[in-house]
C-alpha cells in the first residue's frame, strides 16, 4: 500500500484505500473500520500522493512531511492540540513551512492522517521510493 492508493474524500472522515476502479467511479475501503464504499464522480477525492505543503521556497510533497514526522523521536502530538502547539510541532517537522499559507486546520489534518496511517501499520520508510523515480 502506497500513498498513490490512499485518498481523502470530502465530507467523509478518515482515509480510504482504493480497492478497484469501476465504470462509475471507485470502490474504496476505510483504513479505520475496513468498510467498503462506492465513490462516484460527484465526490471530491484527493490522492495523498498528490498533496504538497507550502514552504517559503517551494512545495514539499506530503509523503516527505510524513517521513519527517515518522523520524521524530517520542510521541506524535494529537491533532486536537491548541494552535500554538500544532504550529510549534509542525515547525520542528518542516522548519520552513509557509505560516501564511499553511493554516492550523491543515496541520490538524496532516497529523490526523499520519495517525490513521500509523494505526493501519503503514510503512513510512518506503513512502515515495517509486514516486521519486517518476518525477
């Protein structure tokens, strides 16, 4: 399972793995409760591998942010922490993130997604190995 098969669906909590493609859309499975859902063109779907975080110089792929969080020693904070704690933590993980374009709500989502992937035994060490060759 790589990030190119993991999606976030607008209006639905959690993350989903793409199981198969159908004529009318996708069949996805929740990483939290393993329930399968049909997704059609009316749903707004974001592939995690295509998401990037703004820095002052560039955009850093989300997979690199996940790797950085994974390398951090100690417990990873909860996404429900206050904004100052979230900003401080994200500053340690991605020191040059653009504080004017990356909002606390974005940081909450990244941390929440990280925890969902970690609970699903996602292998962060191999994230992006194939994707980097394609870029």
